[in-house]
C-alpha cells in the first residue's frame, strides 16, 4: 500500500511540474507575442 501511495504522489508531482512548465512556456510565448510589435517598430526605425 505504501508503494502505491508513493507512486501516486510521484505521478502527481510530475504532473504538476509538467503543467507548471507548460504554463511557463505559454506565458513566455504570450510575452514574446506582445513584445514583438515593439521590436518590429524598433527594427523598422533602425532601417529607416
């Protein structure tokens, strides 16, 4: 019984780590998408 509980805790831990990693990647992608127009404006200003 102890082995089953330990396995469930480990599975839940990896599940939470996976969800946290996915949320972090989504947050980084959203920030890059928001910051991209400003960077493009800066590049166009630099080119002109």
